C-alpha cells in the first residue's frame, strides 16, 4: 500500500504542534500560580546575629523576568510566626484579589520575631526596628525583583504586629510609603494607664525598663509618634487601620484614640471600627481592605504596576 507523504507530513506537523501547545499550556499554568516559600535572613542588627525566618509570597507572573513588584512587609501577632500570614488565609485572599484584577500583583514578606514585639528593646537584646529597616529591606531588594522605592514599599501587621507596623511606619516614612494594621495593639501614651491585664506584664521590663522609661516608651508608641508626621505628607492617605468593636483586649478604644489624635493633627488616614473581636478571624474577614488600600497606594504613588 503506497504511503501518502503529504498526509503523513500533515499528521506529523499536527502532532508536533499539539505537543508544543501542551507544553506551553503546562508552562502557563505553572506560571499562573503564586508561590510561598520560607527563607532565612541574616540579621547583623541583632546582637544574637541569629537567622530570621521569613515567609515570601511571590505572585503569579513573577516568573516573567523583566517585571518588578511592590512589596508589603507583614508582621505577625503575638503567638504567631512567619507562617501566621498563610495560616490565617490571607495568601488565598490575595491570590483571589490578584486573579480578579482587584489588586495589582505584589510580593509579601512575613518575618517571624518570636513574640519580641517588632521594636528596639530598652536592654538592647533585640533591635527589631533596625533589623527591619536595615537588614530585611536590603536583603529583600537584593534577592527579589522589587521596585526599590518607598512608594512601592508597605508595612502592615495584626495585633502585636499591627502595633509594630504603625510604630516603624510612623518613624520611617522615607522607607515605607503606606501603613496598615488590623487590631493593632495600641497602648496608652502614658504607661501608668495600661489596662489591668497588661499593667504588670513582665514582658515590658526588657522592652522598656523597670520602672518603665517613659521617654523610651513614647519613642515606640504610635499615639505619641503621631506628631512626627509633617505638613508635606498630610495630603496623602497612606494610613489604614481597623479594629473589632468587640475587641476583648481593649484595642477598640486605643485605636479610636489614635484616629482622634491623627484627626486633631489634621493627618489624613482611614480608620474603621468593624464588627468582630480580636484574633485571626477578624484579620481574615478584613484583610481585603488593607490589601486594596496598599495596591491603590502603589498605583497612585509609583504610577506603575
């Protein structure tokens, strides 16, 4: 039986094309998924020089080699570590928002602090603010394709991490262009007015001295730091925070006080007292607000992404 070379050639070409298309589809599916990995960061700013573990979220499309991305630095609450961001379900929320083009693709870095509070300690044992603004940001900008500008760099967190985000963000606006928190552990400006559950906590001693050094306390207190904002930045809505109206730790009251202080100083911000209490569920229920807030800030200030 004679072989029809034209027919055979056509079939071979069709088969080859199908294989190429299959490979391309497979690669596209791989590139369409976000990735979450865990890495170690050097910490020359910490006395221990310990490696700090951090979760790294890379959005779908990161494998497109030419593109650069904005970054959110997200700090966990008390009892959480670098995995808290993932465990609360925020990764899945961000995946969905990016897929629906509600927010722009972004990198998220979530370090762990072993419940040490995200601030520089009075006794010098931990210098978390120094680590974050010197070691962490530098390491991330060197290792990943970030947009190395403050307008594309955000700081965020929940509870203890939310307080740290506010404090570090307020003090380092040249590094972080937008700030957010959920259920931030905002403490009274006067440490003598701490609520009963917190007044005798021994954890304050290494952080603030014994008795508490009031000057040092205020240097790491968002209510006291609010006045650090200057006139040139007051037209920028770069601060977002919310808290549950049934927050059992009393942070609804202190967050509302922070909002009032910012209003009195005519500093633009977005604050919401929302339904819910204190904990992971509140963060998961409201994370989309802060993610959209930061995405809008990236777009408006950097004019890209």
